[in-house]
């Protein structure tokens, strides 16, 4: 939980209030971005950026994105989800799945990672930032450190080490562009 002082500093720096997080469940490698608004446009941009980013590293297999039923991920409309999968994601060899209602435990990896962000990134780092540019630099450094240096107790190794056990891939895959989605 962030302190009132940390939240005031974040507001002073105009840090976007929404963090977008994607996690590869197998390796726990994760990718983050930020936005000022939680909109469908920002959600779609985040998902498409992630897909194209992974493809740029030679990831060729089908990519499955699993999200909650929020409007930022297409909402509860079966027709909209079907349209997105057929017209947007299928040509990219990707698929969007929504978590079934009442199955919040399927979001456990993302929700737990937010607690780690609070304790290991936001609390010790936000008040050290002089401006928004420095915040984004520190967020990018945090993401890279989390993916490549931080030991994960469940896996018994770093996330990148787990990934390289599966395939040979550049360490730069752990450096997803931390950005403000509205820009």
C-alpha cells in the first residue's frame, strides 16, 4: 500500500494513475506501460504493442492474451470479442480470452506483481524522481531488473533465466518500452 506522501509526490509529478501489466504465466516475464485513462483504445494499444514487440524478437507461436472483462479489454460483449479475435488478433496469430466471471484467481499473477511493484519500486523510487521523465527511466530500469536480475522464489531463478531455458532469445526482450499509452 502506498503512503499518502508517496501518492502526493506521484500526483505532483503527474505520474499516470494506470499501470498496464502483461505477464507470461510460464516464465513470469512481465511488461508494463502507463496511461492517464483506462480506455479501450489504450487497452488495445497495449496489447498490440506487446504482440508486435514479441514478434520482433522472433516469437512465432500463437500468443494468447487473457484479461478481465473490463471495457478497456473489449468489455462483456461476445460480439466485440469475436470481432477483435477475427479481425485484429487472428491475423497476428494471437487470441484474446476473457476470464470467466467469478474466476478472479486467474488474475493472481498480475495482482501479486502489483504488490511487488508497490513495495520494491513505487515506495522506494517515486520520491526520488525529480520529474516524469525520470520516473519513466526508473520504471524501465525496474522492469528490466525485475525480468533479468530479481530472483523469483517460486521459480528458483530469474525470470529471464527461466525464459532462456525454453528458447534462445535476446535479453532485450526483457526491456519492453515503458510508455504512456496516450502518446
